[in-house]
């Protein structure tokens, strides 16, 4: 995608994040593991949340409604509290640069997701047999896995991995793990 499109997406995202800018920086710091104990914090919060769900056993609709209620409260309270308790002079050029970097990374992720969606739509139109075969096989495997493994455990693993993946990628551990697996498989093939 051209840089102008990426720049446009980044500016729109930055404009939308303006009321959240004081909250975005610490959240980004935690997600990217800027301190060594942040992965433990992420797993601790995730584990505690899922333990509450496991113990309380709420209905699915209750979980969805409480999640949306919390999201609405956070969406309302964060900008109000940040404008009330944090002075506008506390925002520095360094923080602005960091926010632009975060917005650029997020816009790249959004553009990659849009490109993947376009690829799927293109595959559906140009190669329907392969597309529907792959979708059927993938969803059948997912349904089989969901039938064998507890759904709450699957959700816990998906959420934990999703929250830890940006930090793993930022620290370069995903690349080193993939390199290790590749070398191991190549060594096994030769032997």
C-alpha cells in the first residue's frame, strides 16, 4: 500500500486517539513489555479474569453485556479523567513522537488486515473451490477442537496469546522461535 495511504490512515487514527493519548502510552508500554515484569502482569490479569468467569459461570449473554458495559464506561471515563487530572502541559514532544509511532504501527496492522480481507474476497471470487474447501476444512477442525477442549480454556489461551504476541514480536522472540523451529525441521529432514 502506498505511503500516502498509510500516512492518511495514521493521521485519522491519531485524531481519533486524541482523547485517549495519555492512556495509550502506558498501555503500549505494557503490551510491548518495556519492563521485564509486564508479561507476568498480563498473564496475571488475564488469569484472574478467566478464573472469575470460571467460578461464577455466568451466561454467555451476561459476559457479553458486562464486557460491553465495561467498555462503554472506560470509553466515557478515560477521556474525562485524563483531562481532569492530567494537565495539558504534561504532554511533551517525546510523548507526541511516541504516539505517532504507535499510530503508525496500528495503521500498518489495520492495512495488513484490510489486505488479508481483500485477499480472501479475491480468492473467493477467483478460486472458489480452493476457498470453500479451505474454509470448510479449517472451520471443521476448529469445531472439532472446540468439542474436545473446554471452550473457556480455548478462550483463555487465545486471549493470552493475543495479548502476549505483540511483546514477543517486539522483543524478537517470535523470529528467534521460528528460526529455531526452521533449523530443527531442516536438521530432521537431513537426518
